[in-house]
């Protein structure tokens, strides 16, 4: 009988692999079989494609149909193979030219009425198609702007299967797609000028933004910890073009791209509830592994409010991504790697009841209760947090005064200048931010002067080896913000102060 081939893309995490969709028509009783490790939703494509073809004026072949997805050892999942299966069948029945679709990559889900519906993960699919050498990709019309972000690829968006058949048979011309402009999300209403007082907190936020450091804010409820954390993205620089594609690809797979904004150009912000599980934080789930909050916060900020209320298992799952910038999810079928290079911001109250322990009669927490409360934040996790800052209540006089502090735009200028200094200093290395530089490189290639080392010696045994490295990184960030070529003793002392702001009861 007939054999035809077209292409689709299988996603594993945020990485795609081009798959050959082979359709063979043979003599025998009418029967359709899909082979090549399809999941349930892909097996159900037989019924969706059958109805879509019938409602688009095309006949299903009345013969034995075998659909092979190659490589057969790769697990395939999802409904994005529907269009490729339909095109392969149309080529096998000689409705469309087989040679024309052999080099065509098809992505999209079919409705029973023949509509081509949008799917998740189109951006990484088109990137994978380009990497494999394919230059024509069929996508749903709803994903056209997202797919158009990939250069050197001819994107063919369609709303219905009937329109696709008309183009492939030469009845209609190929649709013209405009390259989407870099449409940025409108600026949010949050601004650092909303934070009244809190000079220590604002300074810690600026240092964290300039060097990419992790931050812990602890203090009584209502002091402004959440307010500060939510303003961190407003002083971070816009994403670089390659970073924007990375972030957009993750959100495309997760299905969280904002409508009308195909390219994410601002640092993302994720704030999961304290009831979130470990799988919700680092990703996972039954069957297909999905990105978690740490991946959705890639190149941005992950904020854990009421951090001691999170399950210990969930908090400890953050230790690996904090060190490597990657989440590795091992499954029986495959191992999925997801990007997760984020800034962690933790917020904690001083005690379980929320009032300052030992400051007055309003707090009745015992020392044991306080110790247990902060014991949920393990030492290894806190050791990975560069800045640990206490946030105090703002006096009413400051709140009623009405005077506002610096805006996010003003602080962002200093942050950008500091990042440019660190990037220039680290040119020729794999790192750009001070928080990414290994301590061994700082000690060997960027040593402190004798006076600055004496400041560290006076800290005694209060720092672990990892803690010492992080103090060095913060000292360089403080120097960058001040416009100095290397840290002075005052910069090292400032870094120590930011690092050793330990929680009461956490030791």
C-alpha cells in the first residue's frame, strides 16, 4: 500500500527531540495501531484525528493503519502529536504530497471539529526543530507569537485542519507570520518607594540584587518583610535575550505564559504557599515531570513567606538547586533536568506566635518552642543564605510622616552599575555575578588585603567554610556598589554584619 513520514517533537522537561511519525497503510481488517511508547493521551489521538478528518472533509482510510513514533525507545506523551498524525495519514492516502511533508515538523492538538488547538511547550519544540535542521514548523494559531520568537524558522500557524490541507495541496497560499516584537509585560504597581523606613532591609535588598545573593528577612509580623521581598524583582535588571528565551521556555512547558506576552523579559517572581509540597517546589508529579516553583523562578526570585511553616522535606529539597542551579528529577522512564538558577528570599517571624520573643508580655512562647520553630530551617539550608537581616517595626512617626524613600528605578541604576563592574572583573570566566563565583577563585585570583583579612580573622569560628566564601562574595558586591576596585575593611565588616544576623533560637 503506502508509507508516509512527517515529524513531531517529544518534550522531556524543557528539552525537545524531533520524532519521526511514520504512517503505513497495509491490507487487512480496518484497524489503527500506534507504536513507539505512546502514553494514554497520545493513544487517544486515533479517535481525535478520525473525527477531525471527517469534519474537515477527509476520509479515514478503510484499511490497516500502523503509526510508528521513532525513536521507539523514547517515551512520548501529550496531545501535541495530533497534527503530525493527521498530516501523515493525509500523505499516506495521497491527499497531500508526501515529499512536501517529509521535512515538515507539525505541532498541535486537534479538536473533534478539526480545530487546531494551542498546546504547551511550543517554544522548546520549535527550538529543538531548528537544532535538528528543520526550517518549516506547523503550529496552532494560538501559539504563533511564541513560536515566532525562534529565528531562522518558517512558522506556519493554522486554526483548522481544513486550512492546513488547503495550503499543503496548493489551494491556498502559506500564511504570512510577522516576527513578534519584544512585548514586555507592563510595569507592576510595586515600587521600592512604597517601603517606609527599613533602611537595613532596603540595603540588604540592594546588595542581594547587585550580587545575586540569597536573603533571609526575620522580624515581627507587619514590619515589612513581604513588602521588601515583593520589591526585589523591581530592582533587578531586565533579562538578557538568551535568558529571556530560557525563562519563556520553562513557562511555556508549564503553561503559565501571560496572554499576549510571548516573551518574558522581566525577572519572574514565585511565592508558593507554605503548604506546598516538595514536588510543587522542585517539580515532578505522576507521569510527566512538570516544572516546579524553583524552575518557574529561574533567573528570578523564589519567595518563601513564613519559611519555618514549610515542610522540612520541601525546604531540604532546595539545597541541591541552590548549589547547582539545576533540578534533576529521576523517574523510571527518564531523568529530567530543569533549570533552576534563582534568588531565594526567606521570611520568618521571631517566634511561633509572631511576637518578638522575650520583648514583652504579649509573647508567651517558651525557649523550647522558639528553638523547635527555627529548627525547621536547618543549618545546611541557612548556611547557603548569604544575607540574614533582622527587620524591626517601623515607628508610627515614620509611617505618618508620608515621606517616601528612593524609587525602584533609582536603586536599579546602582544595581545595574554594580553588575557591570562584576561582569567586567569576571570576563573570561563562566561567571557574571559575585554569588556564582567559587570561593577558591576569590582566594586565589582576587585575594583581600591584609587589613580586610584581619577583619575576617576576628570573626573567629562563627563562620563555616561555606560561610566564609559567601562573606567574600558579599564583600565584593558591597565594593561594587560603592564603585571600588576591591573590598576595603569596611566592606568586609558590612558583609559580616549582613551574614551574621542570625535568628534568635536558630543556633
